[in-house]
């Protein structure tokens, strides 16, 4: 599995969001993006993480960042997740995990002591030139957004 490193070009993508609209990374040219990969909408850890991003969105936006979530969930489930938890940033559907694989966020991982294949909870900070600024793999759902904010100097 390939892992992205700082300075490399972010893999391009166009995916459907929770409204069924196409979202392309290239449309964020000139804007730094936080792209976070999560395993499944409406599960406890993913809900915690999404709500943390939602609750931190004002400070992230004030610093110029756009936030995008990505998972293999279908558009309909993402729409339900957005509505249920009042999420205010795009959730992207990657049902065949091709984009997740390009980012190194899909593959073998440990889950309750067993090796399984699935989404590796990851966060990517992509600069305005579409280059990877930070690639963080196997992050924790709880506390990650606060740590990211500190790492980005937003406190």
C-alpha cells in the first residue's frame, strides 16, 4: 500500500457528495483542504470525528481551510448522516474505494486484534497548490481534530 508524503501531488478525484453533486479536488485550487477518510457514516467513532470537524469548522474556515470527508458509504447514507448530525461540510462517496486506495487510506488494518481490510482512518492536509502538506494515517477518532488544530497553529 502506498502512503502519501509531504510535498507530493495530491491524487486528483471527482466524487459525488451527500447531495449527489460532483466534487472535484481541482475545484479547490488555491484553497487548502483537509480531507479526512473515515470507515462508515453513523458509527460511534465516525460520528464523534465528524461532529468534531463540524464544531471546529468556523476556526478551520477562518484560517482558510475547506473540509471534506470521504468514505465508501453511498450518497443516500451520507445524506442521512449529514441531516442527522447537522454536518456542514461535504461528505464524499467512494464506494469502490479507488480514491481511498490512491491516498493509502484503504487496506489492511488491525481491528480488535484481527487483521481486516477496510478504510484506514486518515487525514490529509492539501495546500492550495494541491500538494500534500501532511498525511496522517491510523488517527484516533476522538481528539484528532483538536490535535490537528494545534498542529496547524489554530489555537
